[in-house]
């Protein structure tokens, strides 16, 4: 007795084209599988091995995800911004950073051409462990979440524009009005968006946090200045920051925003801005010990070992 079953369904991109047996009691089955790349594969297997053969062939046809590497803290390199900048020509065109925290992990997807000078610095810092064990010291609900001070003062102070002993390398040049960048709906001489998906300071975007400069022509409301290492994540829609050239270089998925970042506790505005929260100056001066000496801040979100992809 010969029977045939003809069906089509998808399992990991596999389609059954035909299945036939010489007997319903046969222990051997011959079948043909069409893989999602269009190639046909003839297989003769024991019936209980059919599924394993299908899955093996299917998985082998799926490209592997981008390889991620744990960052490694390199104090000697981080303490020398000039050497850090020379350690790598530039960041990849596209890269991702995975930030683990005690509230879960989130992934930032970055595009270099949105702000090449900024992206190169962020990538090099992340790769060499600067963003490991960073506290999210400024969490303003509905606005932004800020981090980017290394836990060791002798490292982080090299990227504090007010105290660095090496401003020529620690402060990124040229300054934002004169550097190439791409922003959504931003018309200016420095905006280079050909073939680049520009961003605005919308929910789920990440940019460098900088100081502020006033008095420049074409920027009546001030402009970002002295970018070094600090970052912020937009937890609200802050398009008003676009005109100040806070250029977002990375995006974070809504799931990661809602399930991780929005869970970070807030301790108020920074002391320097009149709030009850941590003092950025003290964080630079004393490092993570400053946060950890205050029991009220015990639940403050902190990064673990950052991963860099690729």
C-alpha cells in the first residue's frame, strides 16, 4: 500500500514538499525538503530522526548573529585620551552596545555617520571598559537618564572637561557646530544626512551629554560644547534639544526602554542644578564611593560589564 501526504508549512524557513512511504508501517521514509534559500535536499532517515535532520539543515542556513565581545577595563589606556584615540582608527559603520544593569539589560544600536567623532569616542570607551560600573546618577522621569562617569576618579577625571590634565585629547574636536553630523530635519552647514537615517531627540535615543556654550551666531539658545564621555538617554520627547546640537547616535528598542530603563529609580535633579540628587562634581571627585556611601541611593541603577557588538 502506498500513501502520500502533500502539505506546505513553514518551520524556521523550511517547507515540506512531499512525503511518501511504501507502507504505513515502514520505519524508513524518503522525503524532500526545500530550504528557505531555494535549495532542495533529499534525505533518507529513520522516522524518529526526520525532525532532527530538518532542524539541523535549517539552523545551518540561518546566518549567525553579530558577535559580541565583553569589554575589558584598560586603566592605562583610559587614563591617556590621546592614546585611546590612537588605539583604533574608527568605530564600525554600525555597532551595538549591551548595558547590563540590576534592572535588566538594554541594547543601544548605533550608527557612526550620525556623528562620527562622537561615535568613535563612545565605541572606544565602551570597548575598553569605561562604561562598566557606571551609575545612572541623573534620572528625570519623562525627560532623560544620564550616565557616563567611570567609577575610578583617576580615570573619570581625565574626561571631566573642568579638571582634565589633557584637554587637547579628552575634549572632542571639532566642537559640534563644526563637526559632521546627521540629524532629522536639521538644516545647517554641518548636517550630512546623505544615506544616513538621522534622528531627533525622541523617546529611546541616546546622545552625548555635554556642557553648554552661549553667544555663538546661529545658535541663540546655546549649543552643546566640550563633549568627552557622558551619555544621556531620552525618556521623553525632547526635540527642543535638536537646535542645541545634542546629536543622537543610537536607538534603544521600546521593549528595552519600557522593561528596563523606565524602571531606574530617580533621586531628583543634580545638586549643581538645585536639586536633591547626587552632585556630579562629587561623583567625579570620589568616584563610585560617593554614591555607595549614601544608603538612600542603594537602589541606584548601575551598569555591569558592557558588551560591544561587533
